[in-house]
């Protein structure tokens, strides 16, 4: 038996209520890239599209961009933004300005 094993406890995070959010309500270019890439991967693995796709449109990235451009956005994801004090804010895409 190895006695040099340390058990590391997970870091506790605290969710910030909707009224007390500190970050801006804008989707960053990094969040946009991550959301589009993840959604395109899901679509390429036969996840159902959340919008009506025109016949002939088969590119998963193009479909993901159409889902994000819909008002409100149809991508079923939530963005979690971590803050320096180990708390976090969860934002639905419909709550963010995507322009």
C-alpha cells in the first residue's frame, strides 16, 4: 500500500443570483467560438437541429451559426463564467447580447 497518496477535495463554488451578476451581458468572441464548435460537433454526431434547416444545408457549423442567430438563440447551452473568488455566473444564451 502506498502511504504517499493525498486526497484533494474539490473546490467549492458558489452560484451568483441573477440580480447580483457582475459580468457583462455580452457574448465574447471566445465564448462564441466555443459554443459554435461544441454545437457543430453535436450536430455532426446526429444531434437534432433546433431550427428548421433549409434543404441542401448540411454543414454543421453553418447550422450552428443559424441556431445562434435565431431570436432567441436556439442552442441549448448555458455559459458558466468563473470569477476570481471561485464563484460563478450561469448565463443562458437568450440572456446575452450576441450582436
